[in-house]
């Protein structure tokens, strides 16, 4: 490490800096954030008439040079200067300094913001809640900044901590398979484990990542309760009543006979955090019920959207077990939405204002091939003149989008745009000139599409109010530079340019393109444009299932995966979502959340500064024009697609936990029998490989049924020596049949005629005189003695001093 005495810092004045720039020769685009164990990339542009040699140095707060690299940039070229940061001695104040390599003269510098995380770490557990006696199974996915698997050159460890941060177990160091560590830990029932929140801790090169789960007594609900609005998935203030469909069924789909109470809550005195009961209904039903409430007490007018809550309690008439759910709905003012994509409320006088407007139903579905009217008003500088009002009719495309080009003049001082659909008016834009000074040179840009698919060619059209020959562009994603070889040069100076580049998988997360040009006198003009991507329907990972034909409950799982990949499979009971407090699966939504910038860039604050809007600083011996007063700011947020496919399962009860490695791109098949004879099961897969990074499969659901089957409803836990009563329910989907039911461990035997569509409830006496696990088993046979179905469940028996009361619900667990 070398150091040098402190030098006077040359601070660049961004606005109003009009010094003599005849020697202008360089511009450096430097990301503002510095992360350890990653590459810090800066882009260096040379606009001199000859090749220049630069040196980029990373200097700490004590003026020690901790990293350095040299780079040669040809005339009118662009090159990337990359500093391999590695492990920094300590967090602190760092600066990037630019030197003339040949003259050993410092040219410029800027301060950097240190952020201690550079890796993306994701977790998957087979459950989010564990009972004593369960085994905790988990996977940790370590991804480098380019979202490819971490393979070598890192120091990783994993640990599990219990209540109050007490460490339970540690794996150190860990061996990664395509960036994945897979571990397990048994919660033996003979030990007293602390109940509450536990944490999986992943440490990679000093960076700590965490994921929580819970250890406590729980039960999967014995039946499923659902509440939906009908006939649509929303309420509209023009309706007279709110109609709901209440459904309650056992895991196999047979209807539940029960009593229901539905309570309607609304905002109290317009306070969002306060609600009050406004209506209530009680009724009996079998399986499905339709219930209606008048809308007027919830939304007395259509002046604003209203939120309404429905609290539902369903009680099973057979056992008296209850389930509670709450659903929230919005009462909308209109059935449609019209909004502007990337709608900055500014325009450049003299250039066409370009907008993309999307029309959709209130449930998010685009309205394609639909006629809409757009009304725009242009106000000229002479306020005595009447505003120019134009009304144009458009047809939306297949994505529900229309593209508008509104011509302005040098005298235009305001543009207002409204959209009209089915006699409803939507206010879209109220725009002012970008700058008060109409003589400012500027760039503006737009993409040729509203959305792109990953790895598709992106085209950007650039326009200006001045002539220039050469432009430069750099792509940023979450503050990282993801493309840097962007130099576009035309045969002669002109006002319109076009640039194209190939999208990469890394660009699909929050990509912006920074575009700038440098005039011979050193004047720099710039703009930035966002590029939106839609999730690709094609994936390197595909998952399918089919029945094997050998056994009605055996399925063949086929996984098509890329080469050199780690593939993880997870199958769960779909009822799991009813008891899970956290999301413990790997999903695209979870990855997107992990990729969110630690220090978000508020683009409205940098409306006039394209460089800072992408998270970068500009180092140059040129200058940016004084733009004068900028009184306005962005009023609308960027719109991104929400086409996310998740099944909502949270995985507390596991059917399948398998993983394998691939050497070549191949199709792997696994034959697996469902854990029980009835119910619905969700299956998902993910893969990690050096080419595609992290991939997700679409969830697959398998429904398994049987003519006669049994369910157990017993407590999750008991006190030693205590007597308890559970229930065994036997259901019949087919014609009447005589069956025998054996209940263990007490070996009680029941023989009876079970009618068509009937359900029989049998008492199960439970007691154990020592601490441990009580195994309860039920076997159903026909008159020939053949086994029709079997059910097995474990009950944890605790000493009195270590007992926590189990929840008032019952768990059904089916044997293999």
C-alpha cells in the first residue's frame, strides 16, 4: 500500500462552470457506491485527438492508495477501468482519483459511498415452522454481484441461532455446489428446545445475511376456508351490494358442514388505521354459501376508493373446530385504469413529447385492441391566446398500450393530457418545460418498445435541439455498469440518432441507459431512459409431472436443467399457507426484493442530472451547462410489469425435498409417491448454474383423491400422564361400504356401515406416562381385510414444567 501527502481537492462545479475548455479531453462515469469483494468499474471516455493513458486509484481516508489500475483509451473511444476491490481493511471514507499516467498529474476525483454488501444470498427452508422432533432442512444460495453462483475464492460459513441469538450449530467452512449449501439439523424430541424465532446466518467474506424461521407447536388446519368476491374479483362503487362466495372444504375437496359468522369492517371517521364493525351475518351452510351485504354503509359515495375488511369464522359441526380468516377488498371508483409509463412531467419546447399510455382493468388485465380518446392541450407563452386543444382517437396494442407524439413549439409553456374511456376521464400529464431557459442544449430519448424480453435487442431513439456527430452510452442496473462499449457515430452532425444493444439476463432488474454527448468546446449534454423487461416464458429450467400408471398415487417428476447446475426440488401440502408466518421458498419476488438498492436513487431529485439519476458521478475537464431554475420535479413513479407467477405456498409441511447436480444439459426423472392418499400438493424447483444464474420453475400442483379415506385430529402436544381425546374422521366418496377401523396404540377396533357421501367421527383416547413421542395410527380395511387407507401422526409429550399449550387446531399427516 502506498500513500501520498494530501493534495488540494479539485471540486467540480456542476452548474455555471464556463471556464476555458479548449483542452477538454476526457470524461469519467464513476458509480457512487463502493462494495467490498466486487469489481468497481468506471467508464473512461477520451475525446482528444490521440490515445491517452490514465490511472484510476482508490484512496482511503488516510490518503493511502489501496487499489490502482492503468488504462489506455483511443481517440474518441470508451474503455472500462476495473478495480478488483477484494477485502478492504475497514469501512470508511474512500475516494476515486483520476491521474494522467504519462505526466503523473492528478486530473480529478470524487468521494465514494461505502456499502458493506456485494453478494446476494437467498434462503430456502422446507418449513417455516418446526415442531420439536422435526428436522430443519435448508438451502443457502450464494450469488456474486453478476448474479452467477459463487464457486471459489470465498470464505463461507453457516450457523443457526435460537432465541436471544444463542448459537445452536455451525458449519464452517462450507463446501458449495454451484453456489449452494444444503444442510439439516434434527430437533430431537428428548431435548428442550427454546420456542420462538430462530435464525439461519450465512457469512461470506465478512458479509452477514439472515433468514428467520420458527420453532413452536403448530397444526395444519383440518379444513380450508376461502372467501372471494363474485361475480368479479373486485367491488365497484356503482354496485348496490357486495356479494361474496364462502367456501369451506376438507383437504380432499369434500364440503364441510358448518356454521359461519361474517363481520364487515370499514374505516372509522376516515382514519386509515381505525376500523369499526358496520354489518354482521350468521348462517349455517354445507360447502359453499353466497352472502351479500349492502355497499352503502362501506362506501356512501364514489368520491374516493374505500377499503373493506371481512372477518370470517367457520365452525365444523362434527368436531366443533373453528377456523378464522380475514380478507380485504377495495371498492373502486372506476372499473378501469389509464396510466403513463415512465411519465416525467416535463417536456422540451420544440420537440415532440412522447408518451406511452397503458389501459387496463382494475384487476390489472390489459385492454387490448380497444378504442380510447386522448385530449391534449397546449398553452403558448402568450397567455392571452386561446389554448390549442386536440382530441385524437387511438387503438391500444396487444399490451393495452398506445404511443403518443405531441408536437410542441418553442413558445409552448404547458402541456396537459387527459385520457377518456367509456365517458370516464383520467388525468395523465400536466407538464412544464424542462428548463426555463429555452436556449439550453438538451437530449431526449425513448425506446422503441414499452417492454422487452430478456436477451432481446434494445433500440433507443435519441433526439436533440442541436447538431452533433457522436454520442456515448452506458447501461446501469442497480448502480452497477452492465454495458460500457457504447459509442455511436454518424457520418455527419445531425439531431437524430439511434443506438442498439443486446440485453443480457442481468439487465432485467431496474436497467437505465445513460446517454451523453461532448461538444468540441467541452459542453456536455445528457439524458437517461429506463428499459422495462417482461419475465420470459422460456426458461433453462422446466418442471413437469405425470402419473406413472403403476400406482394411482405415484408420480413421475421430470426436470429439464442446464449443464453444471444444482437443482433443488420442494413439494408441500398447499394447506401450508394457512399457518405460515413467513415466506421461506425461493421465488422471483424474493430475488427481486434482495436486489433492491440499499440506498435507493430518488430520481425526482436528479431530474436535471442524468448522471446522478443512475447512481454515478461525472469527472471531466469539460462542463455541464447552467440550466437556471428548475422548479419542478417528477410526480409519477416508473411503472413496472407485475406478471409474477407464484402459488403462495409457504411450505410448513413437506412432501418432497430432493436435490441433484447435472454435468450436461439433461432431463432428470424421479418417481415419487405422494405422502398421503388425499389432498393437494405444490411442487417447485430452482436451479443455479454458471451460465444462467438462478432460475425458477413454474409451480406445479398435484391433486390426489380416494374413495374412502381417514383423517386424524389430535393435539400437537400433550403433558405427560394427561388424558386427551382426539378424533378420527372417515369419509366416503363412493357408494356405501362396510369397513373396519383399527386405532393404535390402544388397538381399539370399530366396524360399521359407512353410507354414500357420509363422514363418521370416532373418538381417539390419548395418554402416555413418559416424555417422548406418542405415535397415533389409524388403519381402514374393507370386509376382505385389505387396507383401504392409513393415517399416522406424532404427538409430542412434554413434562409439566416445559409444556406450552398447543394451538386449538388439529393436524392431518398421512403415511407413505
